[in-house]
C-alpha cells in the first residue's frame, strides 16, 4: 500500500501490551497499534500517557502503526 493512502492521527497511549503493542486513544476511539521498525531500531521507549503519531489504514481503522513519539 502506498504511503499516500495511510491516515495519520495523533493520540495518547492508554495501555502498554506485550510484544511492542499498545492501545492508543484517538478522538474517543481505541486503536491497537504496534511500533514501527524505526522506533524499535533506535530503542525509543514508549510508556503510558505518551503522545504519539499513528498511521492507520483506511480499510481497518482499529489497527495502526506508531511512527513518532512526541516529547
């Protein structure tokens, strides 16, 4: 899927799950998100209540990929 088709949203991590998965609250909805390879490679830690940027496919709005953690 081309990058132009992805929807980028900003949310807050509500729960940390095993294996690099997170529950992210975005505009009143909950998304199950995983960390992108760039975040894993640079060992960026994401904890509860962090603001993150999530890329979501327009076909499945319940799953996404965390691409950025705001400071």
